[in-house]
C-alpha cells in the first residue's frame, strides 16, 4: 500500500484533518492523466454519481478523462485523476477518481463499464416525465422565495447585490428570531432570495458539506449575450469559476462568500417561459428514443421543431460537458 502524506494542521484550529486511506499499487499502476482545475475556491461541477467517499472531501473534482500513465507527484495543487482497468475476472471495470486538492488525496469510486443504451421499456415502472399537471390535490403557482441561513449582512450584500446585481428590496428582523436580520433580494424575475444574517457570524468560503435535505446549489439565469461579461466580472472580483455545456443549458459555476455553490446559467434557445416545461418533457422523450443518457442541444432543437416553436439559438462559447460516467 502506498500511503499519502499526513495532513497539515488547519490554520487557526490546531486540528489536523484525517489522513486519507492508502492507495494500492494497482491503483497507482493504472493510467493517469491530470486535469488542472481553477485555483482558489474551486467548485462542484459534475453530478455525484458515486457512493459516499470514505472521508469528507475538501474540494470535489471538476472533470475526468482517461490518459497515458503519469504517476502523481507530491499532491500540492488542485488536479483530478482517473484510474481505470481495476476490474478482474467476472467483475466490471471500475473507474476511480483521485482528487488532489490542498495536499490530500480523495478517491471516489464509480462503475464506468455500463455503456448500454437507454430503453424506455426498461423504465416502464418509473414515474412518467410529462408537462401535464399531475393528479394532485392542489398545484403550486410558482416560486415565491428561497431562504438561506447566511453569515453577515455586509458580505452577503457585497456578493449578491454588488457582484450578481440583485437589488436589496427589503431588510427587517427575522420574525422568528428578532436577533437575526432578514435580507430580501430580487433575483431578476420577481422571485425573491432571502438570507438570515447576523453581524456575529463571519463568512466561511470553504466548500460546504451538505447532507440529505440540504441545498446543493442555487442557479440563476443570466443573459446569454452577457456570458463573457459575467466571466470578466468574476475574474475582476477575484473569484474562480468553471464553465460547462450542460446539454440543455450553458452554465458557469462559482461559490459565494459562505462556500455555497452558485450556478449562473444561460439558455441555449429563446424558449418562451410558459412552454419550457413542455419543451423539456418533449426533449426527454426524444433523448430516450435516441438512447442518449442525458438531454443535449440536438434534443432541445428537435423538441422545438416537433412543438412548432420558433426560438432563436444563442451564440455561446464551446465548453466540455463536465459530466462523469455519462456519455
């Protein structure tokens, strides 16, 4: 077994995080190719399709791809590695992603051997994907607001108002706990984002470890023609980010001052708001018919054509999909 170096003591805490489990020689002998990630506050940008890791991750990976043999050196920079070929007789090949971030190794496992086509008949017992209203006792009419347990007012306003451009439309005490302040921001379409904040809480930009029922990320729309201007603004503010083509939309990922993942997404087509659900449900059916594992630009285009919806396609930069274990 090859042991990774012990973890450094975390500044200001006096505590040392647990040393990751050792890697076997077989894991090191497999094929590696490093993929550098953006330095600084890197973000989660691919679906978590793996079992829970043996220990908490400080910074998840940003993408993987196979490559020639390159054994990892001292893990001092953010990078992502993929090891393949660890299957044995009667066992499927297994892919291991090695996350090298902040001087530690972080393996997660995922089965990458299943490349079968999607057969809609195999999923006949699953709930249908449709834009038709369900048979429920009532229906929601939209999103009114989402509330986040935030840190302090100054840093929250600096990020959401001064950087993302959301007007601060209301400030008052938290009615359940008047010692807290309740901030209300307009996200741009009348949907409100609110924060419970207190001057006694400092910001913590480290990645959050969210449990079941928690918020993984927030996603906000941006104008497609302003996508590159948004990138420039984040760079000027000293914020790292990653850009991915997510098939049905184009997204940029960063983190706020409290480590919450923020996705800024641009639509690929000028789809009327009142028909987006119908378009997505139709794209779902088309991609299943085509045997695709996730919806892509061509499925959206085909759905628009089938529904006879005229929609402008926006010009957006090229980017990788960022997905893991999905073709």
